[in-house]
C-alpha cells in the first residue's frame, strides 16, 4: 500500500463556504492525520463544514514548526501508508501558501497526491482581470525596503513588456496602501493594474484600470486581503 495525500482547499473568506465543493468534506473524513498551517483556524474550518465532525479523531501537525521536524513526521506518515490531508490558511496548499515541501516529499516516495478543487486567489483574480492569462508569473511578495521595492516594480514592468505577460504579486494586508502608493508613483501611467480585494466575499472587488486612472481615485486597501496584477 502507498500513502494518499489530499491537498485540501479552504475558503478565501469565511462568510462564503458555497465556493467549496461537497467532496472536500468526504476527503477530509478519509484522513487520519492533518498537516495544517494554523491548527486553531483549521479546526474551526472543519466544524463549519460539518458541525458533528469529531475533530479530535484526527492527528494534528502544524506545518509552521521547524521544517526538518515536520518533514520527518510527514515522511513517517507516508511510510505507514496513512491517508494525509494538508490544509493551509486560505485558498489551496502549495500555491502562494505552505505545503509544497510536503508534497515534494510525497512525490519522492511515489505516494498518491490528490489536489482538490477549490478557490485560488491567484487564478480567480487572473480570470477576472482581463489581463493575459496565457503568459503570467506569480512572484509572491515584493521587497519591504522601499528602494528595492521600486526596483522590483520596474523589473516587473520590464518583464511584462518584454514577454507580454501578466505579473501577479501580493502584500501583507496592513501594508497594502503603502504598496499601492508606490505602484501609483513609480509605474508608467499606461500600465494596467488590477486590484482584487476580498475575493469571494460579499464586498469583493476586482477592478482593472490604468495607473493614471487609479491615480484619480481614492482607494483604501488597509487590512483587506488583496492581490495585484500588472501588465505594461
């Protein structure tokens, strides 16, 4: 027997569980151990999916602990041919979220890896942006240092123009406004910028405008989950 690893999506906004397919719960109930980014919120998530679920029936392992220690535990579960679930904080494991190292370990031993359908902010924002979905790059977080950040933004514009590609990036919610101001100050006025905020929430907003158009608006992104897409 070989181990089975389910990559379990969660909501982007906890007010909207309708975006999650019913078969996610079926997969969770097959698991004996859950490797999770945050145990407290993962436990609450399971209770939201099914109030009657007995969450203490699962073995819980936090994946934000010491990397080698977690990998060792994970490899032990693989060797024992257990059914394992991986849950990150929002969206899907391994894409702009932890989980990739565990999946790599599963692939190394030929375990069965099953990705489950669920919301990904990267793909949902790209789908709704109207920007190039044939050529795109997700670059994660930009540098915190202001000069390095400006340099990175210029490089993204150059890369986008060179390859006709969409450049996708994120920021910690409490620094969104600072990032936006830097973008509006240093990007070319004709650069297209999509800002996707609170995706799947009742107040979700996904808007694509030129930098010049954004400069004429008052936009407050403070502490709102957002993702940015750029084409020059």
